[in-house]
């Protein structure tokens, strides 16, 4: 399972949106969990993209077999890609199949322009061609290949990001979370185990309680934590701290104060990583310094 960084990210996003457009807490909480559910939709949509690439390759093989004038490649097609064991496990995953059946908009049309162009780029690439030339089948090699393919042609594909942002605005901000979920899913697969469950951000009631408590306490203790922050600023006015830096810092202070069983270094590191995603290049240094000083002042372990 993923850790709680992704939940913390959604809380930071939610608090930031609240201070731009205040709403009642129950509406804010509902919006946060709706956003988390949309990330799961995106995660399934990306898994379905990988499966659709396999289906498109199968279609190409069938088209070749039905040509009037066939080449050797049409008669004896290389099936290494469509027999990739990781793709087969993803294709057969019952949770993916069930959720896609319930949300048919997450299934890719095999004539989709982005899908077809991505498939063409993949098959023209050296990594794909080298993979197809290798003899034999290895689960580890299949896993490594699909992991690199996902990273190169989906996670790092700006056209794919723009496509997703046009389809669902919140996806543009959350694609890095869904990408992490897909990469972990690929990495978690085992050759001798069935692929039955997928990753969820909120995996149990404990995670949900954590999210609600941290969100509410961050808002309720905002003014008090602003004072704590101001006390630890050196040669810097509170008004000069950007809203995003302030949200990250005050969420971190709230967690340090209200979740005593989580080690301070774990919390600090989590919010430093969040700053790298949402804030400026220098924010993580600033945030680390403030939080480290706060923990030392309180002897917080």
C-alpha cells in the first residue's frame, strides 16, 4: 500500500483551496474525498491504457493475418509484447475489470488518437525493438520493460498529461500520485501470485479518520499555529511567506502537535517532499529549517 504522503498532499491542496475560496467544513471534507476518489479513477484509467496498448497490438496482429498479401512478419508475428506476463496480469485483474465495468468511461477506445500515436512511438523505439528481439520470457524482464515503458510514454508524456487535464481538470494536479500508484502496482506483481487487489489511497477507516482529523485540526489551529510560525521566522515577516509554504508548514505543525506517535523526522520528511511538488525550489529548505527548529524547541522526538 501507499503511505500517507498522498493523503497529506490532498489535505494541503484542500486547505490551500479553502483559503482561496472558503466553504463550510462538511463541503470541504466532501470535496477532499471526491478528489481522492477521482485519483483512483485516474489510476484505473492509466492501467487501462496499458491494457489497451496490448489490445491494440493484438488487433494489429489480426489485421496482418487477414491481409491478402502477407509478409513473413504477418504469417509468424512476434507475440512477445502481447504475451508480456505483467500486461496479462493487469488485463486479468478482477478489481480493474469490475471497476471499469462500473465506470465504462474509463475504458479506452482502441481508435483513440493518443493511444494509437503512443503505440506507434513505442513500437518505433529502440527499447521496444530490443525487447522484441530478445529470446525467451522472463517475468522480471517483462516487469522491468513495462515499468520503463510506463515511465517513458505515460508518466513523462506531456501530451498524455494535457489529454488528462482536458478530460478532468483535477487530474492534471494529481497525475503524479496516480503515476506512483501504477508504478508500485507494476512493481508489486509476483509471477506466482494472482493479481487480485489494487492500491487505494484510503485503504481503511484509520486512514479516513487520519485525513478528517488532520484537515479539521489544521483549520481549527490556524491562527495559533501562525503565531508559532512567526516566532520562528528569522529576518522574515509572516506576510512574506507564500500561502502554499504557509499551508504546508501549518499542516505539518498540526500533525506534529496532534499525532505524537509519528516520529518528527518522518513528518518533516513527508512535508519536505510535498513542498518539492507544490512549492518553489527553495521552499523545502525553508520548511525543513522551520520544522526542525520547532521540534528542537519542543524536544519532539
